């Protein structure tokens, strides 16, 4: 048995707010597009878009198209993959799926961006890709008995030397990789 009236009631209750949200997302997307270097900001991925654009701005880089394994380049072709998480609930320290970790097309660096609940930047960590591979920091993501991808998890204590941006940290404590 279905209850279409319950769906209609919730939709009616939220519709004004959802319309406002859709309008705001369109306005934000239009603003971000001016920083996107022509890259198509596909889907409805505000968190990902912000991470990539904040990263490219921090390093004065250039975004690349989605056919690449990385998201932006900077400083003599360093290739950076950006993984962004928002909020403080469990799981924020873990990236989304990373399809491959070895090969010539892999990034040279991983930028992990953590956003607060209000989308402001908490911190950004920059890692050399090969160091993460060598230290076995990528773990296999197993689905139904088969490896589907890899996952990286940031360790706030262990990885503090890799912080390249923080609004709360002492500027002297931020890695020289950002300078």
C-alpha cells in the first residue's frame, strides 16, 4: 500500500524552502563558474565544486576537465586530486572512492578539504600521492567481495604537518608546502 498524500504533504510543507534552496544553488553555481576555468560544474555537487575551486585558488592553479584523474594543476604540472568533506559527523575524515592509485595518469598530490557545516573551510591537507601509496594509506574499498576502489582517511594528529590551510591554526604551524 502506498501513501501519496504523505508525500504530497511533506512536499507542500517544504516546497518554499526547497525552491529557495534551488535558487541559491543556481546563484552559487553561477558565481563559482567564474572561477572554474571553463570546467563543467556537473551535477549538484556543491561540496566538491567548493573543494576544487578553493584548492585551485590556494595554489594559483587551473582546473582540468573531468576526463583526468586529477582536478587541477599548478606549479609546473603538479596534478592534484581533491577530495572534500563537509560537516563533523562520523565519516568526514574518509574520502569518497578513488578509482586507481597507481599508473602514469594518477595525480601527483591529494588535497583533502574539510568544510564546516556552513561550507566555510576548516582545514586543507596536501599529500604527495607516491608517499601515500608507499605508506599504504589507501585502503581497498571492497564491495561484494571485489575491490571496487580505494579510500583514504585523514588522521588529524599524524597528518598535522600536511595542513596547508587552516583558519584556526597558528600560521607558523601550517606546512611550508602552502607557501
